């Protein structure tokens, strides 16, 4: 692991150092940080750890700088903690150049500074931009186009004609451009509908491990600039996803749905096909969507409910068994009263 002076970290991140300089060997949580580690504080629930931390320094907002012996003052502590963490992050892989054990088709074109690890395959007419890293077991099919500065981790698969922008990260086990789920029932059989489209990713897209983006039936399935997909996400054929979206683990988006920009789709959300999801939307875990969602909507559940309504329903849900017993008891009492009144009139 690298070691940096605290003053150097402050200079690199554009932060103000308050306190004595120190050698920093790594980063850690407030609770676990040692005397040569850097930490951060951004959530008030951890105030008690801020007051007792042994960290050499803490990245804090200006109003909390006087609560620690040494601080890096930041307007966005969590963001700057991430930037500091990047300085210490362990590099994945140390191979350079093009391995003789890789299979690179003679019609493929590789830019300068490309690394191709052993046992990777690059197909005919594929174009790889400058300074890309292709890890072992990667399959890049015919006519793929990959921009500059991309990293494709082990055993990822890019089927033919996939297009990737610049500075993208494709994690292990990802499949881009597999056939979309195109089938139709014909009499008593199921007929396959060929998927003749492709997949297109914008710049700085990151696809988490074991996720799949299917190629379009006709035309592209596309993911916009700066969008990040977590692990185990399924994107169906001809889905169009805009820019700067966060799509979290086990989300499934069915074919031909469109997603706007700056939207967060939390874990295990299921989205039907041919829908339109707006921009600046927040969808809670396990939401189920069967109709369009407007811009700026925040909600969850199935059927999908606005956030406050959904939260009230979740609060009431554990009380439903007792409420049911109370209602049954009241129904019985009402029935007895009705019978008593009827008897008194006879």
C-alpha cells in the first residue's frame, strides 16, 4: 500500500489541513482507524465515534473541524473520502502488453498502450481504443467498438457489434449483447424472434459483476453517459437508459422501457416492458412497475405508491393481524346488537 503525507493528500484533493502533518498509510472507519489512518465524518449518527476516533485525521465539514485534533476540511466529506480512497486503492492486475497466449484476430485493431491478458479473445474487425485493459477470459466479438481507457475484467463477454464509449468499466462475468428474450407463442409451440440489434454504452459507464445488457431486436439497447449498474442487473432488449442513473442490484428492466436521467432504481425493482420512467426519479427496493412514472417521482412498493403513502403502509403492515382480529370482534358485537334490537321490536 502507498504512504502519503497528510499535507500531500490535502493538496491533491484541494482541501484545507487543520492540525499537524502526519504520515498516512491508509483509510478506515472512525471506529476502527489507527493513528496513521485517515477517516471521514458525514453522518450525525456516528458523532460518538468522531469524538473517540484514533484516526490521524478526519475529513469533516467546516462546522465539525474543531471536534478532532487534525482535520481535512471539506464541503463534501463523503465525496472527498472517496477521492482519497482512490489514491490508496489496490491496483487490479500487473500485466502489460499483449500476451502471446491471447487470441487476437488479424483484422482487429488495437490502439496504443492496450493490455491484453492471457486467454482473452478479440474477434475480427473489433476496434479497441488507447490504454484499454482486457483481462483473462474476456470474449470480444466481431465488429465491437471500445473507446479509450476502458477496463474489461475477467470473463466478461461482449457479443458482436457491442459499442462502448470512453473510460468504461465492465466487471467480471458481465454479458453485453446476448440475445434479447424474443419469443412468441404460435398455436401450441413457441417461436423464436431473432434479435438483430446491438448494445451501445456511453462514456464512463460502469457495469457490475454478472449483469446482463441484451441486444436490441432491431437497433440498440443503450445506456447513457455516467450511468452505473450494480451487480446482477438485467437490462432487456431495446431498453434506453439515460445519463447519470444509478441502478442497484437485482433490478430487472423489461424490453423497450425508457429511463430518463439522474434516476435511482434501488435493489430488486421489477419494471415491465414498454414503460417510460422519468428523470430525477427515486424507486425504492422491491418496487413493482406496471405503468409509466413521471419526472421527480419518489416511491416504492407494489403496486407503486408515492413515498409517504408507501411508508405509512409499511408502518401499518405489522399491525394488520391485530387490526383484523379487532374488526372481526367488532363485527360480531355489531351483529349481536342488531339481533338484540330486532328482538326488542318483536
